[in-house]
């Protein structure tokens, strides 16, 4: 470990080196870039430049930092945006698919079903979400890979 001025305290007596902290900040900047341009194609080289690392190191570090690959993160962000548009508008599902950055309706439907646990049509048909504070709605409606897998397994078990 380095000198004390290069260390920063983290929760419960964990210590993070200055280099790791800086790398995490660069990863956050790259994730913010993905959030800003979610409807565009994923450009790993550009994101790696934002984080000041090589392409391969960016993918490995992003996965280690956020628990999912940049591609999967982008897919989840696109699906989150599509969920909002499906709830709040009556626009055509194909138009929503293209607006959030998918180029194929089939890929959109499969990815949406994998992440949310139901098709875009079924999600829209389920109806309006009850009014609640935004923080609760965002937390509840955020797609979760684990929840989708559990729901898919439960559906396969039940007759």
C-alpha cells in the first residue's frame, strides 16, 4: 500500500487506494456516457477512451465495477426507457424499439422479455402503474436479471 495520503477510507474500515478510486470515477464517467447516448450504437473504443484504458481492460473493469458488461448495461438502460415509453404513451412498439436504440423488433422483444420477464405487449397490457413517489416507482420498476430468471423458472414449474 502507498503512503497514507494516497488512501481513502471506505465503509467499515475498508481502504481503497487512490488509483482504484480514480479508476472507479473514470468507469462512472464512461457509464454516464452510455446513459447519455443510450439510443446510439455502443462504441467500446470511445468509452475506453473516456475511461483512459484499453478496450479489453475497459470491459473487464466495467464488469468488475458494476456487475455487468457494458453491452448488458446498455441493453438494460434501453429496456428501462422502453418500459417508460410503453407505460406513458400509446406509440407503436416498433417505433419505441427503434427510438431506444434497437435495430430489430425481434431482438428488442427477446431482450425485453429476458430482462423484464414478459413481452412488451404483455407489459403494456398489464396497465398503468399506481401513483407512488418516483423513488419507489423507479426502484420497483427497474428491470432485474435475477428477478426475470426467477419469474421464468416459476412459470416453467407451474402447470
